[in-house]
């Protein structure tokens, strides 16, 4: 009888850990995608940088 209660609690604990891990992973991936998307838009709006090089005179 006691084993059934412990088994049930362990099952619920494992389920809670799995749900928490999945949500954290899902939200982390979405945050990374949103931050990358923002960087892409920022790069498209800015003109390409001009690179100036001075050659040493001999």
C-alpha cells in the first residue's frame, strides 16, 4: 500500500521535471530565434561599412 503512494509521487515528480525541462528548452529556443531575428533586421537596415586601408609609403 505504501509502495503505491511512493510510486505515484515519483511518477508525478518525474512528470513535473519533464514538463519543466521541456518548457525551459522551448522558451530558450524561441528567445534565441527572436534575438537572431532582431539582429538580422538591424543588419538589413544599416548600410554596409566602408573599410579604409592606408598602404605604407616606402
